């Protein structure tokens, strides 16, 4: 009952902050987007939930690169729809939303909204608020929350200007647009102030950074040099092989993180031309050998497509021979996925799915042996590692969340660079003890 001239008591729920949960799928570039999205929601007064079951707003940042990734995204969306509270709102964003938009919204009635990052959305009322606004924004230049680890991804550009035959990314992420070096360095400095020791630069076409800003000049080398003056480690992910110049190689090696993530895709010259890609196995090997002559401890990662239209047994054998000769530290293999609107959909020579599976198995078995051998030879050596978490560390050879780890004594302080001696290896992972 309300007394005369007095307002009715307010429910305790009225002052409780809204909570959110962000689920991220796909590559490190998506993780950067989620970090920026999280920073925006924190700035708006929302607080993170400990699980989707306790969130007022659940956001799924999806991946749509290949069919397998799209299936996983849909499965995760449906799973979260069943786990979240009934009154909580479910927003689907990221590549799947960018690519399929309204059609996806119609196919997924479980989602309250399907919105690309540039689309403003205001959702319906919840038990705790009159609505949940999801504004339009440019993720590249948004602030981000403090890093939860002593390393962080920093996205330096969005989109891609290339026309690879298998890739649909330019159709929904657009042409490349690079950030200013000043904005990137401001972000790096903020991360460094928060304890970040390693910055991982990412983009769809990292080595082309700055080319879209005028006169075709790339700015990746000055960027790497500037970032290296602000943090202990700089790592680069996703380098197109034709852009791996001597100048860029020198800049990478000067950071003391001689780690080369090369987007090769195959080793057969005829097949690479059908992919609308540059290079061949011999050119790649010459570049890798040149880097190893400069820095013998350099580490290499790459990824390859298996079963691209027209791939022959000879093409496959060339790839096997290349892997044996290249002796790469890390490799990922993906079955070709037909992507609507890409050049490859016009090609003949479909490879039978069972043959693709056989080729994937053969390549993976070969590379697993190479990776294990390259890890075994490190036993007995002393390496410098960055301690990411209690008992978990990485040397320059391991990119975070992608490659193996170095297990270290739990007493080693998180966020510190320390010297350890490698005492054992188990597949992709290493075991180490602190040096005396």
C-alpha cells in the first residue's frame, strides 16, 4: 500500500545491472571483434555473466568461412537458445550475420536479432530493462577491455582486396581498410599499460596493411617496428607469401619472434593458378630456406586446402613432397568448401568426398610426424617463454590458442618472460623446468 505523497517501493531488480555473455567462434580476428564488443557493453554499464544461463543478453559472434564453420555456428546458436533464460535476448552477429542477413533471421526464429556489426538494433523489453540497444559501430576503432592474459590480438585492418578463387570473405567483409598507425599504437600502449607483453597483429591480408591508404604503399614494416618498441614480443598472423619481402623478414626477425605464418594453400603451381593464387612449392621452399639461413630457429606455420576442384593425384603428391621438404612446425588442412559467389564454383573437376578424406588423413599423418619430430629435437635446449597462465607458457614457436604449449612449473609468475629447459615432448606440447 502506498502512503500519501510517497512513491511505490522500487523492486530490487530495477537497480541490478544487465548482464551479458559473448560466445566467439572462428579465427583470432573474430576474437578481436568480440573484445571490442565486450568493451562497448562494459562502457554501457552491462556486466559479464559467469555463464549464458545467467545472462540478460547472449551474443554469438559467428564464423562463416566454410560450411563446417557455418554448421558449428548454427549448432552453437541453437544450443545457447536452449540454455539462456527465457526472457534473455539472443543476438547473432559476426560473419554469418554479415553474409546472410535477413535470410538467416528468417531461418533462425530462436534469435531475437541477427545483425552485422554495422547494423543498429534495439531489442524488446526484458524483466530488467525497457530494451537492449545494440548500436551500429566500427569495431576496428572501438576501445577494448583490459586483456585477461599477458598477450592480446590487435586487428590492424578489415576486409580484403584479393580475389582468391575459394574465398567469399571480400563479399561480406568488403575491401581492405587499414587503421591508422596512430590508432593501433594507442591501443597497443593501452594493452602494454595493462600488462600485455606480446601483441599478435592480425588481419585478413596483414602484409598489405596500409596499401589501401594511398599510392599502393604498404605500411606493415613501420608498424611492426613501432609496435616492437612498445612491447616485448610482436607476432604476425596471416602473411600472403608474395608479400614476404626481405624488408619484412628482417623486421620480423628483429622482434625476436621469428615466427612466420604463411598462407600457402597448396604447393602445386597449376592448382594454385586455379585458386587464383601466387607461387608454387619451389618458390615457397626457397623463401623458407632463405629465412632459416638467417635465423635457424625460425618457426613456420601454414594452411592448405585439400580437394579443390581439379586437384589431381599429381597435385596431391606435390603437396606431400613439399611438406617433407619444408619441415614446417605447424600445419592445418581443410577440405575444400564450395562457397556461393566464388570463382571456384564455376570450375569442373569435383573431387570425390571419400578421396578428400583419404588425402586429408595422409597429409595429417605426415605432418603430425614432422611436428612431433621438430618438438623432440628441442629436448635439452634452453628457451625463453612467456608465462600465459599458471603452468602454461609459450616460446616464440607457439602462437597463442593455435599451436602447442610449453608446460612449466606452476610457481613461475604469470606475465613474465623466463628461461626454461625443455625436458620432454608429447606430440605438439613440450614440458620444461626452470633453469637453475
